[in-house]
């Protein structure tokens, strides 16, 4: 298969903390991990754990954070289409508390590719699937040329502005920016998939709503960072491979559960087969 991701990659420092800081506190980050993260990059890395021809359309800044991000995303054997931005690259600080929840602080605005960037946009028309986390409605219209288009629910406003119909919109009921009904879309997607942690999630279509279970794991849950983005990528992959929405969600749940077993999601993503 040929798969494309359109969206952002960020310089992420992630670490476990005993608690979130109260006013006036000083919190020490012991053994932090530094990775290329963000919704676009985490989905990209999951796609790269396959035999697909993977293409990542993104934007990169000009500082040391940008160099690390570009090195990480270009070191997996996929094709990187990166626009240059003459500004510092976005940095994230992710704090993971003992309940496995993550709190994300974004430093600077996320960098996204735009239609004016001289990238190989024509490739999108040859893709079996595209996953979109970008901000430019024109690039979303081009991504619609892929056989299957999945969009993160956080970009519902871009979907509305682009005036296109995704095949799948995927998000979480626990995120107010993502928790909506299929009727909230002017041109509803063919399916709206919302995860709900240990409760699994739902698949809403014009025919109604069905549920799918969460994958059970026997080991302790350590960190939730990257689970949603990993789920979205795996869901897109298995749908493009021909699975039903119900089957694809069940299989994608196993991939999401795998990254819950550690702080760094890139160490625990499973291969796509």
C-alpha cells in the first residue's frame, strides 16, 4: 500500500512526574525522553512500522529542535516532504502522572505544510489512504484524492472549510474538541469513530451507532501519550487493507493498548501487518 500523512511533527520532551505542579512548585523531570511527536508524527511512525510506501507531508523550522525532528522522521526509511519555515520549531513538554494521564504544554504554534509549499502534492492521488492532521483546507482537498481519507476530529473546522467529505473522522469522547455527533458535520463522514479509554469506543454511521471493546492488557498502564494517534493510524491502515470498520477498530485497539505500557510511545508501537 501507499499511505500519506499530512500534518505536524513536534519536538517533544516527555517524562513521568509524581504530580502536576501546584502554583509555586518546582518539578524535576527525571530520565526524560526526547522524541519527534505530535499527532502527525506519531501516526507517521505507526504507519512506518509496515511494508507500506509511506509519505509524510510536514513543515520544519530552523533551530536545533527542528534538526532533531527532521533526523528522527527521516531515519525510518519513508519519504519526507518537508516545507521549511524560517522560525523556531514547535516544542512540547509532556508530563505523565501516576494515573497515566498526560498533560501537554505546547511552546509555539504547530508548523503545518500549506498548498503554497512546493511539495509533491500529486502523490496524494496515488495513495491507498491519507491521514490528515493539518490546518490548510487546500491540502485537505488534495488529500481527498486518496482512495481512503481519515481526518482527526481536532481538524473538524478544516473539514468544514474545505467542504469535503472524509471517509473516517476519528477522535475521543474525552476531548471536548473532538466529542461530537455525526450530525454536527455539514457533509457527514461515512463513519465517526470515537474512543473512550477502557470502555472501547463507538462507530457512528448514517445507519446508527455500534460499539467496540478496548483491548485488554495484563501489564500496568504507564502512560497514555500517543495512544489516540496510534489508534487513528492503525485504524486507517486496517481500513485501507480491507477490514470492516468494526474489525479495524478492534485491531487498532490492540495497537493503542500497546503504547499504554510505557512513557515513550515510539518504543511500544506494534508492527502493522
